[in-house]
C-alpha cells in the first residue's frame, strides 16, 4: 500500500504536468488529480506515517521531477515539518523559480515567488 500511495501521487502529478487548459476534460482531470494529491498527503501526514520520508524523498528525485514541485507545496501547506525539511521544500520552489525564469515563463515564476513569500511569512522563515 505504501508504494501504491507514492506511485499514485506521482501519477497525479504527471496528469497535472500534461494539462491542456483549452480542454475542459483535461482541466477537470487536473483538478481531480490535485485533490487526490492533497488527500494522499493528508492521509500520510495525519497518521504520523513513516511514508512522510518517502514524500520528502520526492524532493530530490530526478526520476520524479514532475512530482517534486507539487510535493514541496503540499508538504509546506499540510505537514508538520521540521525546519530542515521546510528549508528543503523552499529550496525546491526556488529551483522552480529559476527554471521558470530560464524558460521565460514569467507567470509561473511570479506565482511561485508569491507562494514562497506567503509561506515564508506563515512559517516565520526569512530568506
């Protein structure tokens, strides 16, 4: 079951990475995938599950790069993390901002910057 939840999370992140905003069905599937990812994180973090370490490992996984950005957000927003893990999540978001800037994806970079600023304040972290 443990690996199934992690695999399902990765599969949902893949759905989101391939969303076509011009297609209603694709957007609907994206929204369902996001809801399911949040439910998986909630299930794992609300039960003090050892799977939290598996979710944190997604931050470093080159094989699951599509999931690493999502998990950084979900863990900061939903999990009771220690300072080192929060920093790790924030670092992942900073990497995402750099990538978006390099790809000239200003909208994504701006959204990530806004998220990062908001959550640093909520978590009382300074840059």
